[in-house]
C-alpha cells in the first residue's frame, strides 16, 4: 500500500514527505528504514543518515546540512537522525557547541530551548509549503539495548555495527531520556507529530511506522493527474497512429 501511495505522490508532484527517525543506539533505525521503505521506487525516495557534522558543515548554521536533504515535491525523504541531534547529543555533551563556531555571547543557558523553538518554527514553515512531516522516536528499553550490544559483539557478522563509543553513550542513558522528553514536548504538533514507538520487538516497530506513513499519505487524497487538453490531444493522436499500425 505504501508503494502504491508513493507512486501517486510522485506522479502528482505536489507534496513532499519527510520522515525523521530518532532513537538511542541499537534501537533499530537502520532495520526500520530497510524493511519499511525497501519496496519504494528509488526515483522518488532518498535516505540520508546524518553522522557527526563535517568541517564544511560546521561553517554553516545547524539546520543547513539537513535542508540540503529535504524532499522535493513528489518525493519521500527519510532522515536517519536529524536536526534533533542538536538538542539531544549536544545537550548531553555541551562541549559540542564549542566546535560549532557560534559567537560565545549567543551560547546562553537558553540555547537548547532556542533551538527547539527554531526547529518547531522551521517545521511549521515546511508544513505551510506542502511538506508532510512524520517523526518517530524508536523507544528501546535499556535492557534490550544491552542485549543487542552483546549480540553485535558476539556475532562476527554484526561486529561492524558496534563501536566503543556505544557503551560510553549508554552511561548517559537518563540524560538522553530527559533530552528526548524535552524535545518531543516542545516540537510535537498537528502538522509535525511525534510517534513514540516501542522498539523492543522489531516487527512491532516496523508495523507502527509503516502504518503511520500510510495513514499520513492517505489523508492527502493522492491521485494520478488528469491530462490537460493539450496532453489529451497528444495521447489521442499517439493512440491513433499506433492503432493504425495494426
């Protein structure tokens, strides 16, 4: 069903769709992207995983690199992590702000609240331009994360997924949970809703995400565009010529 709706979205060329996926490490972001969106037409679907910003990206505002990956009309863009990292990991590790070259007097105790306000306003702007925004927080439990980390360590085929930094970040679990609560509370809206999805069972996570995406697209009343008179005349003439060849 999602593939059918995407085909109409692409043909209609009117709406853009942005899917943001956020989560703690090992919550299943990559697997969710793979299983939910693998059946879509790649001509109208882009996936962007956001890692730590590059030196070039740090020469711009924190939204800049994400804007480059926003969907065109008719397209679906999936952001694996997003601008919310700037109020999550940057809140847990404030020293990150030092490397962002922001004038010191602008980095006040309100900087994260200001960023949340900027994000909410920007998402409101995007919605007014015809962008559908769906945001998912894949909420894995601390114990399930521990099991998945052990699996990545013990299974050779999963070693590449694990880094020493994963365990270091796990030590900040409560801080991250608090940061997520503040971010979701400040930016959830009718036009850019958050879905907090239980992520201990992968099949359930994927079912919720695909269901929410289908529901959002069905509300758009997508349909294949009717040809204008000139196009209709071209189709009729092409049909006449081809049928004449029989």
